[in-house]
């Protein structure tokens, strides 16, 4: 989608979890200690943040402001807790709920990554069931079954809100 629309920019989120193999600080995430993350929360540096799956994740205001200053429309890849926080702070934000075609597919994807232990997989699946309850509070929904189709739908959704 971003290849089609270079004016769209994806923020780099901050997290307290450890990097997975191949992830780079400042590219995949900003990897912060628990103390540093909490300090930044207290200083009001986050647009949104949440404790998800036992680790903190959030979007720094500076990251969003930097991309907006460059003339980009900004995409945040965040969980439902964060999305609802964004809606409160920036009511003009468009929330799109990206969902798996089924819980079985979600589980297969989590297991296929090979980055989660059994306890973490169970926690993520339990959280996903609860997150589905929030889908109706979003402006649109996209099922991520086929990547190209999902990207096409996401772009069409973005363009439909952009023209309003």
C-alpha cells in the first residue's frame, strides 16, 4: 500500500519487549527499558500506549509530528487500547480494524512465526478474542486473508475517508 502511496508513512512504535531476531532499534521498534518507557509516559511523550501481552507498546508524539511535518499521512499499527486513546486525542483519526480470517488462521500464523512460546501464544489468542469485541467501534474493518487483497481494501478505505 505504501509503495502505491508514498505519502503514507508508518510510525515506528516503542516497546519494552526484547528485540526478535532481525529486528533493529529505530527501524522495527524503539526498544526501551521499562524505566525509560515509564519516564516517557510520565513526561507525556506518548500519543498512545498500552500494556499488551505483558510488555508496553506505544507511539511517541515526536514520531507522529516528524512524519506530519514531512507532509505524510500517518499510519499507526497499534492495538485496540491504543486506537481508542488516539480517537480521544485526535477525533479526526480514521480507525481501521485489521482482522484475521479466523482464530485458527491467527493461531497458525503465531505458531508459524516461531517467535512465541506456548504461554505467549495462549495469551495472544485470549487477548485477540477480547479485541474482536472492539471492532464495531472502528470506522472500517479489513480481513487480512490475502495480503494483496487486504492492502487493496485498506487503500480504498483510506481513500474513501480522505475524500470526505
